């Protein structure tokens, strides 16, 4: 049996652990996974042999953040086809756009990489008549949602949706309608409905990259230096699921590209 351990941030579950697990399954190998808390159901989609650990490693492999593929992707690495696995679990009457978001402490400071209320208001108003917009952002206390050391903060996005854009379908709606599913399964099912995705940088973007089509990523700040290559246009994230990756550091540029591609 092949043992695979993953104790870094959620980004590495998506870009390192899942492709390695899938590679060994494709080779006919039995796999055991040792993972962080609240990710047991994620890995049980691939193997029944899953153990949970309290271990967390905050030190990441910086090569992952480059524009080109890091060394660990060069062998024993085959991303699973999540779109095929979850396709048609949920359907909508209109084509969909999936909006990922987060609002957390970053590098022990305030949030930097997220879609603010004004952006969301403009984006929803621009696209909601032609598309079913799906909105994904975790709130505190969600069952089966993995949180690292970046605390989730209070945000007014769901109030915006309830008051001005009730047409938006949210992951909270999905969870209420499908209590048998965990948070990540809901994300996979929702992303599988679309070829149009936007996300701030981070694990959200890595998950979105599995589902093909267009992925527009917003990234503005890195305490360790310039913007990271992984979040830039045509980065190696395209190899997770064949997505066309577009990177932006300003809201206006991102929404203008979305209009160019999707209007």
C-alpha cells in the first residue's frame, strides 16, 4: 500500500496530494492517505483508507508559486478528472459562472486577495441576466470545511445577495439542499456545471483550475515580494484540468476580460 501524507495548506491538497493519489490509483496501487482534520471526506472520494492527523505544516514549498511547473509535478502526478466525476450532479436552466471568494487574515494581516462588496455588486449586475451565477465563500463553523491558520472574518457578501441579488445561487443553498454532501463535494459539483470561473489567489483558484474553460484569478499582494507566478496568465495551473488561466492585479481589468470572453 502507498502512504501519502499532506499537512500543508489546502493549496497543496489540490496541487500535490490529489494528483499523486490519482496517479497511484491509475497504476492499480492501493493508497492510504493521512490528512488534516476536516478533509477526510474529500479523500474518501478516492480511497477508503484515510486517517486524520492534527499535524499542520505552515512552511510551504516556494517552487509551487513559480509560473512553471514545480518538480513534484514531474513524476507520480496525474490530476483526477473532477469535472467528469461530478458532472450533472446539479443542473441549472441557464449557463453558469462560478465565483469563488474568501475573506480571511493573510500573512497575519488584513485580507488582501478577495473580491470586495463593490466588485461583487457590479459583477452580479453585469452577468446575472445571461447566466446563473454561483457564489462560493465559506463562513465560520462549516461542517467538513478545512481552515488553516488564516481566520475567516465577517463579511457582508451574503447580505448583498439576499438584499440585491437573490437570483444568485450560493454554496450555502447547495449545502442545505444536499446535507449528505461535504463542503468540497459541493464545490466540485458546482464547478462542474461551468466553463467560466473567477477566483482570488489561493486554494480556491487551485480547485477552480480542475474544471476547464476560463479561470480568471485576482492576486494583488505578497508580503514576501512581487506577485507570484502561479497566479499569472498561462501559469502551470492549466495542467490541473486544461483551464485557460488569466491573472489580474486590478478588479477593472478582470471584469473587462470577463466581459470580453463571456458577453
